């Protein structure tokens, strides 16, 4: 309805080949055509979409002469659609949008139907695109790429397999926790982050064990959405900065990379963020109401590690190599320092200690 009310004539649907072949887009195409709106499908989005994918999408948009974009899928499809919509509106190449606040005009009208509950990309002002050659991940941060409207549909999320439910759910948890401990946290971001954390601990395991539980699916969709709203205000931190490098170098999916790194950064922030993390333990009722800060903080960290364990996250990272650790640390710091309001700064030695711990965990997996 939102799309037809806009006076849209031609919609480019951006999705991946799996969803397209499963027929997920078909009823939506039929609905749009029934309202007199022409549709074309670009279904070549890959996991961790590259510049080449986005360029192909721009070509498809131009050939079809679309005036509106509808993204259907997970974070990869949504991020690709955001960059396509913004580059088209600004009549520029995607590379010129890399960085912070580079767009001059607002994106083409962009609507989103997420099929996963994790990235929150349907509401965030960030998008991640990979380089075609070395797969280095580049961020685009700009309020002009935020979609116009989103439809959160638990029924479409029923199709998520358990391991993707786990990985994407832990991606949402990482967003909410990093926003919660951020130095830019505010009353508003805290409301979103705490609501998200509470729902994730209540419903993620249920959604993982019973994918047809619509109450759990809906709650996880909202939790992901709220976590996205939280990071729009407070930003992310070292979990993402390191996870992006693991994804780029070793092909580990973003949600799983976050799940692997999160416990180590919680341990790193243990003292600095103790009061903040202790509040979460009390909110979740996992400690006695009289428990002290240190006990409560550790309880939350252990509770998080237990959830990751119960979700059977694959901790293996093929080909992880100590020779890459300097590069990973440098790239993570380039991403984070001066942009992310991390509660405590990390030096290269500390980063390499964490990477060694991740490597040891990965080898045991």
C-alpha cells in the first residue's frame, strides 16, 4: 500500500537467487502488478555483496528505468539495495559514497521486507560493501540511505534455518550490547537496546529450536529492528570492527563473526563497562537483586556465553593465521577509532591477544 500510495510506476526488486528460486518474491510481484505497478527482479545479490554486485544492480535499475526499489532478504540484499538506491539518486558511482555522509541527495524511494531477524539493516544508516579483489569491507554511513518503510513479517521469517536464526539473532544482540556500552548511549538508545536484549534472551533460543513459533519470530524481528535503532544513535564497537576483518579475510558470515568475537570484547570491557553490564544482569533477573556490580557484570557475560553455546554456533574459522593479526588489528582500528564511541581503547598487543584466543577457540571447534 505504501508503495502504491507513492505513485510508483516501476519497482526493481532486489534479492538473492535462493529466495528468488524459492518463489518468495512471486506473491509480492503479483500484488504489485495487481495495483498496476510494473516489476523487475534483480536476484544476483551475494552474501557480503561486492562492488561488482552493486554495479550490476545499478545497471538493472537503469535498464528497467525503475523509480522505486523493494529489497527482500537479509542484510546483504538490504545493504546492496541501499547503495543502489543512493548511488542512483546521486547519479554517482558507489565508490564515491564510501565513508561518512558522502551523499548529497536522499536515496530513491526504498522499501524493505527483511527475511532474517538480525542485521536491523532495514532501519540503520549503514551499509557494508566488499571489495571485489581482496574482499576488504567498506562502510557507507549516511542517514540518506535509511529506507522509507519496512514490513516485519514473522511468516516470511519462518523459512530461516536454525543456524541462520542463531547467527542473525546474535548479530542483533551484538548491536544492542555495543549500543548499550557505547559512550554515545542516550536514554533513547538505552530504551531500544534494553528492549532488544530482553527479547533476544527470551525468544532467540525458542526461534532456533522451533522455527514455526510465530511469537518468537515476531519478537526477534522487533528485537533486530530495535537494535538497529539503537546503533543509529549510539553506534557499534570493537566486536564489529574485528568481525568485519574476519569476514573479509576468511569468509565467515557477519552474524557468526560477531558471535565469535562478542565474548572476548565483553571480557575486554569487563571493568570499564561493569556498571552498565551489571544493569543488564538485573534487568534479565539472572542475579539476586542485592548482587554487587562485579558479580552481576560477570553473570551477564557468562549468560551471553551460555546462549552462544546453546545455539551451537560454529566457532571454527578456516585458515585463520597469526600472520594476518597485525593487518586485522590495523584495519579494525582504522574502522573503529574516531568513529565508534568504544568504552575503552584497545592497543595492538591487546587485539592480538584476543585474536590468539579466537584462533585457539576456532581450532578446538
